[in-house]
């Protein structure tokens, strides 16, 4: 197995489960890797349709001059997911739990530097490119085996590696729909969480890109101009447009966005910055409700061309147990919504 991949044993998973008589928890039925068997061989042989893994890092966020904390979302999500109920509507056997990509040494390396110095940002962007390589390789292997990745971050920088890995596996660029307050389509200035889609687009891994729920207050004139110049390939609806009357509002825009990307293989991106009051690198008092995002996942996942789900940018305080539980539960809802038939 590759150097950065940490895989779980059954005993590690069992310790995270609150066992209760008469109940079968998701974690008791989720599929795990066999450390004695080749990774790609297991991807091909498993009966699981989905492969779940985490990228618990905030290097890309810091490379974008943001606040760290996205490294904590994976552990919070995994614990809550494992303790959901397993039954015919929520089948854990549909999921292979891969583990997580371990970048603790890289985060320690970055943490030893002075954040006020230019060298800090340069190192963060250098390390983000290193993360890209590992995410790309792992996603490529998953998709080549005919499985659908579910990736929990981490920063939105990881969209680049996911798109590249998928594109390399299927032999053509992907489309993508991104529920986000921001475009993450910023300048090519070294890799960070704000330009993953820009790099994927430039390098031919992203074909059509739709941003759903873009906040006008935090999108520059130059970014709007850039997107309008690329309107055949890049489109958006702003959050403000979704406040319009019902005939042109949420349901209408949901279908319009879907129509733009569904003709080819596509991924679903959920940036937790877009959800009201969710602790994240750019938390907002205004945004989607969790229920609205769940509706979007349900609507967009039921198509043969859906390729992956990526949930990112949640940044719970590890010292706040109730906040970690809430964020973990939110992400676990998104995961189970995606796998539910």
C-alpha cells in the first residue's frame, strides 16, 4: 500500500462504535481492507459500489491564507457514520472504508514556520501540490476498478486531485457541480484551496463546471467577468438568485444546473462554507440549510454519470465535543444520502 494511506483494522473500528443490544450499526457491516492483499486487486474484487476515504489536512486552506481546522472533519464524520443504523435503506456493505491519507508530517513541517512570512505561504502551496499527487493516484485506482469515490476533507484544494484521478481513469475530462459560496476558480499562483478548479480546467481534467449558490458579496468583478467569458464551459447561479419566487427559484435552478453537467461523467462537490452557520474556513450566517443540501445530493446522485462525492471545508473545533458531533452527523447524512438507493 502507498506510504500515505492509513487503513483501519476491525478492532480500531469497533472501538468507535457504541454497541447497543438489538441494533446493528453501520460500522459493524462496513467493508474494510485486507492488509495482506494488493490494494488494486481488492478494489476490483470488492462488491462495494463506493470507496470512502478521508484527507484530513488544512495545508491547502493555509496556502489560500485561510484559517486552519479542516483537518478535524474526517475523524468527526467517521465516528458519527459508524454509529448510524444499518438496514435495507442504509446498507453499509455498499461501502468499502479505505482509510485516510496521512499528512501529519507535512502539517508539522508547515506548523514550524512563521505564518506571517511569505515562506509559509510558499511552503503551503508546495505541500498542497504534494497532496495533489497522492489524491490523484488513489482516486485513479478506485475509479479504474469501477468504483465511486466518496472523499471527506480537508480543504477544497483536493477537488483537483479527485478530478484529475477520475479523468485519468476514464480517459476524458469530467464535469462538476459545486455547491459553494465561492468559485475556487482563482488565479494559477501555486496550488491552494482557492484554485483547484482553475488548475483542473487549464490542464484538461475539467470540462464543464457549475457553481451552485455563489455568494455575490464575496465574488469579485474580475471572477464574474472570467466566468462570463467561459460561459459555454463555466456557469453559475448565485445564492441571491435562489431567493427569487418559486418559478425561478431553488427547484428551477437545481434542474438548470443539473442539465448543464449530466451529459458526461460528473462529480458532486459540497463545500461546507455554503451551509449556514457550519464551522468552516469561511463560515457564513447566510447560506443553504442542511436539508436543502441533502435535497441537492438526492437529486443529482440518481444518474448513471455520477462519478464521485467530495465533502470539504468543514472545520470543527476539536475541543468542542458537541460541535464535532454536529459536524460529523451532518457529513454522515451527506454520505448516506449519496449511497442510498
